[in-house]
């Protein structure tokens, strides 16, 4: 099984820090400064909590909770760290996502989280009962940030961050 | 034409900062703290230059200068910020890269910088004089970090960061 990305989601100071120490893995952003803290580490003195944003480690599978599916927009700032540990994706509240369903008799996922998919590239393929293959391509070029597996139809939802 | 990624490369303190102000766009990393500075901004007091790393904005096309092609390894720490402005790739000195040539009568680039290419995916295609098409696939899954265009054969070199 592939390793999962790490997810950090904007939260309140109280959820991240108590008595000057972190309650969980947190990323603190204040202007152009970023501090990556593990659990039970001290919040540096130069951080003014009233001016800082706090992002707390969250279970990756819960990413969809921070997306408004009707508006297709992020409802919070999040950071994704891909399994290579070297790639970070910064999403901001209000960012538009393309949410694209994968539905068919058989479904083959092609693109993975972190993949950049261009309008000419298929991110998934579906086969109908008659054996016709359809390749699914995104309306805009973007990066896959989440793939939701749901038990009802349409089975899979791709969350793709379009390039502006 | 597609926008280019931004490149930051490890350098000395003197190259980045003079009289407490930045000489160019710089990223300063001290332990778990990162500071992203524009030109002519003040280095924050909490940065101890003797413990910090300084990465300076560099022309993206010069990425290859920081790679040892024989050893296929990075010779400096670098950060790439992809054209979406939301994705950062952190490369460390000593990181192994796959450097893969694209050589043929006609050459078609498929994967772009930032693309994750799996062992089953073609990153480029070449056609021989006889009209045979060959798809080029990487020996390991990885992310394309640079594509070098050179005037002599083999014409293009893909620099791919493999996933460990």
C-alpha cells in the first residue's frame, strides 16, 4: 500500500498550543515565517499568537471535511506533505477545486495524489457494461490533491487544484 | 509559453544579507523555522546566522549547475516553487536524481516539471527514422524537477527525483 500524504489544517491557537507547548504536530505561520513543530515542542518566543495562523496535523482521509462540495472551494487553509516528504502543497481557504467523479462498471484510477494532470491527460478510465472504455480528462490542468472513495455512486471523487 | 518554476539555492550568508537586509529574494532556514524574504527586507532578530541556512533566488534554467551529472546527485540544497505558486519541492545536497536522456529522430515531451511519473508512465516519446515509436519510462517512480534542453545529443535530459 502506498504511504499517505500528511495533512495540516488551520485551527485555533488553543487546539495547537497549551502552556507554550504544542499539543500535536503543528505548523505555525506568521507573515513570511513558518515554524514546523512536533508534539510537545515549545512555541518560539518570536511568534505572536494573535498574528499567527495555526495548522494542526489531521488524518489525511478527513481532507474532504475541509472542502465545500457544493461551492467546490476550500473552507480552510491546509498544507499537504506528499509521501516523498519533499513536496508540499499549500491550499488556501476559498481556493477553487475541481471535484470530478469516476463512475462506471469498472473503474481504473490513473493519476495519484500529487500528480499534475493536463487537459489532455486521463486521470482515470471507466468501462461500461458493453465494454466501452472512456478516459476521463480534467477541464483544466491541475494537481490531484485528494481522491475520495465513497461507498455509494459515483465511487470515486477526484479533487484537483486547477492552475490559475 | 508556460511560466517557469522559481528556484532557490543554498549559498552563503554574505550572498543573501548585508547590513541586516536581504540583497535578493532569499529563504532562510534555521532548524524547524523557515523565513521567506523578498529583496531589501530585514533579517528577523530571531535568526542566528551561524546556525541558519541561506537559499538565494537563482535563474531556474541554471538548476543543472547544482547537480553532479556523473554521480547523479544534488550538490546543494534547493527549493523549487512550481508555477502554481502552491507547490514546493525541497531537494537536499546528496539527493539522488535519475537523469534520463530523450534522444531520437523526433522527440515528444510528455511529462512536465512537477509531474509525478510512475514506472508504467511514459515521460517522453521518441520516433526513429523508420517511424517506430518508443515510449520512455523511468526505472523508478519519481517527480520531474528539471528538463534540460541541450544543443548536442541527446537533446533533452529529464531530472527526476525518485521516491524512496
